[in-house]
């Protein structure tokens, strides 16, 4: 797959950087993470190991990984809640460790646990947060509350997790920060509110904000993000743009031959990167170029069915999390 | 910084109110019976004189129970007021920052442009304000009640004795605070250790007047330097404040260093 990675992480990623990210690489990254590592006192293993990535202005970056992969550790390092064992990070050119306060003047943060002051009403809580970092206007806070249908008059402890999450989102968004760092932002939100959140993210992006969000929800990342990074056991194993993924997927063909698949012929075609055979005999191949040569080969054989794959981030995700690909019935050839 | 102090006090407003009511209530209960007590002074002195020295030292640090100063010392300043203020400050020291860490709310504060230093100082100031509010209520109620029941002790001596209790309590609170700062998950440990130093020290210091070998070990406990009876008699020796204030300063420096260098939150 012709994915993009400026850091050489993962064998899945080719250095052929084209499209969005290469254009962006001429810019100064908004978030720059350089070999960031974290090892907790009581653990032998690194929770995060030499993570390097760049996120560019106006980009929405989805950070994917299962529980314990290192997503929250990365976010908490960026926010200077925890201190790195090695490496560094900067936001808007400011060191997250040495210039933490200046960094936070430009950051909106949402915690993954939606911890809050349970005895305060939403209104009092937002007043408190507003005193520490003023919102753009009272009107904007009211607008956010209205759009997210947040109840500001009840104690936060009496609200459901989803309703508390709405208020947590308001505090992260109300000062229209240049950078948003969101740890599982839609956790607990109903589908209608999730859609409203996606709209708010788009609006922030249009204002030029850079958004770094972790998520378990693959469809969400696919829907709102420009780029996706997959983290496993504290290491970044893949980083690709959604645009690139879509292009890659469109160039992935699934072919069902009537007889034995002509694997040798297919593999001989220039521009075909990977050929695999599924259990049911279907051939999956990734084409970079040479479509006409592919169709020339197909014309010589009896093809029962031909389709292109849709963009499916879950496949990408599972690619890194399924230890044994044979379990899926695929076999690389 | 002001906002953190303001909202911390707002969150603890009921606690401040109930602590003030409790302290004032205890003081009234103890002082209001002084006229009756005074009328039976001769009999009481006779009975109390038969107590062993160690028992007298444990309950009043003195053999004078019935003079105005002796009564005020034994009933309020020797044990009751410093004990209540110590319980309050140990609780504050063990929770004022640690509770926010345990509950995850500290991230909401540190995600705004608030430095760790400012947060720590704001929380420490909030705790001191709470202690001062409660101790001011104590001072006022002692002063007013003493006037009513005719305990003739100059106000400034009562004020300095109250200050002595505040400094002693703050000393134990700072020990609880530094333990939570060094090891964020140890609420029980911080309360336990600080309480042990406070009340274990009190027992050792009280007994050191009769148990000779406890005299030198007693000097390492803040209670040794707490002399309310001397203060109430006008023998104010400010050097007795140096030891507890030194502990407060050392605890503050260690807390600052630890909070600035360790991971925050759970």
C-alpha cells in the first residue's frame, strides 16, 4: 500500500509520500512529537516507546488503538500531566514541558474519563473554567450548550455520563483554541450529539484549529479525521491520511476466478504490490499502476466476479491487531 | 490563582461552616461552666493535687486547673483547640490537592494556563484560609466567653496562644501534605503518619516531664515547643515558634519539589 510516513515506522508504510501530508510537511507542524517515551515506575515495559509524529495546522488527527496501547499516555504527556522518560514534544513551537503554561493558552483539552466536579452545576463549573481561561464570549458558551442540549442547571453528579461529556466538551471548545486535544470525545454521546460534535470539529477545523483526538470508534475517525495513526503496545505502527486510505482502498480489487487463479501472471504485472488468496479462492490484489495490464490478464481467464474494496478502517486496524493473519483465512502469496 | 482559591473555598463552604460551629460549640461548652468550677476551686484543687504528676501533665501540662489562666489552658489551649485544629489541618493537608488528583479534576485545572506552582500555592493558601477562618472563630468565641464568665486573661495573650495552636496544627497539616505530595495515592498513610506524630508526640512530650529518658526524644516532636500556659501568663517566647515553622517551611519546599517533578493524577 502506498501509504505515507515521514518517520519510517512500520513496514506497512511506503516512503512514497504523496498528497496531503507531503504538502503539509513544508509547514511547521502544530504538534511535533519526537521520540517521546514513557515508562511508569512500577512497570518493566514502556507505556510509550519512541513515538514520533507531526500534526500540521488545520489537520484532524485520529489516534487509534485499544485500551492500554498508549493513547492516553501520549495525550497526558502532551498536556504535561506526566513527565516523559525520554524524548520531547512541542505544540505551536512551544516545548510542552518547559513552556507548559504558554502551550495551554492555546489548547482545549477533554479528558477521557470525563472527571469533573460532581457537586457543581454545569453553569458553575463552566464559570470556574471560564475564570481560568476566558471563553470567546458568553454567547458562544450559550450557543454550544444549546447545540449540545446540555443541562447547565443540575449538579454534574446527577447527570448521565453522556450529559457530563457534553459539558466537558463545552469547556474544551468555549475559548476556540488553536489546538484541541481530545481523549475519546464522543464517549457516552448519543448518535445525534455525535453528529453535532462532528459539526463542531469541522467548524474548529475551518477556523484553522488543529485537532488531535484519540478514539476507539473507527467509523468516527474515518468520518472526521484527515490522518490516522495506529498505536500498538506504545509504538506507532501505522500513519496514513484518510484520503490516501480511500485511494488505496479504491485500488484494491477482489477477483473471483472460475478456475484456478493465475497467480503467477498476476504477480508478474508491474504495479501490483500485494496479492493474496482468501479461503474461498478469491484473490485480493493492490494495484498501484498498470490497470490495463491487469485487465488484459483478466480477459484471458474466466472471471466470475470483480469488485473494489470500500474504505474500511477496521481492516486497517485489525491488520495491526490480529496476531495471526491466517486466523482471518487470508494467506499471503 | 485567585480563582482556584475562590472556588476551593466555595467547594468547602459547608465544611468551613460546620467546623466553625463545632469549634465554637466545644469552646462554649468548656468555658461556660467556669463560674461553677471556680466556686468549687478549693475542693477541686484538693482532689487534683492527689493525681500523679504524669496524669496532670497528660491532661493539662500543669498542676494549675482552676485559676483563670490554668482553666483556659487546661480546658482549651493545652489539648482541645490544638487537637481540633490539628484534625482539621491534617484532613486538609491530606486532601486539598490529593482529592483533586484522585478524582481526576486536577487535569481540568492544569489543562488551563495554570502552572503547577500556582496551583500548589493556591491550594496551600486555600487550606491556610480555612484554618484561619476556623481559628478566628475560636479566638472570637474564647475572647467573648472569657469576658462573660470573668476569665481575666489579656486578649493579646489569648491571640498569641491561638496563634500557637494554629502554627502547631499547620505543622501537622504540612506533614500530611508533604506525604501526599511525595506519594499521591497515600491518603491513609498521610493521615496516619501525621496523626501519629501529632498525638504520639503529645503523649511522649507530656510524659517526658516525669519519665526522664523521654526528655530528649520529646524534643523532636512539635508538641514539645507548644507552651500555651506560658503564653497565657505573658511569658511569650517566640523562639518556640521556630521549630514548627521550620517543619512547615521544609514540608513546603519538599512538596513544591515533588509536585513539580512527578506525574500528576492517577
